[in-house]
C-alpha cells in the first residue's frame, strides 16, 4: 500500500489525521538528524499493526511531504 502523507514534526502528541482528503501525521520528534523519520516508521508500524521493516519511506526523506510504502497490507 502506498501512502502520500504530510508530516508535522514537533507536535504535542503523535496523531494520525485525515483532513480534506489528505493524511497528516503529527509527530513529537524534532526534524533533526532523522529523528522524525524514525518516529514516523515506528508510529506507522504501530498504527497499521505491521513490523517496522515493512515500512519504507520512498520519497521525501528531507521533506514534510512523504511517500510511504507499507509492504504487508
């Protein structure tokens, strides 16, 4: 399954929201040294109940807009 998401780092809590046909993921981690990307992978693995190895950021490693591949769904 491929997801196009917008990530909002530095939020007060981790949250998965669907707003106006767009998926927004709020993360508590700062956008420094890959911390937000690591938390994004952990958060999505828990949300979709899959292994972290099954989550791959295809595009947008240094952007707020990301394309994510979830292999087991």
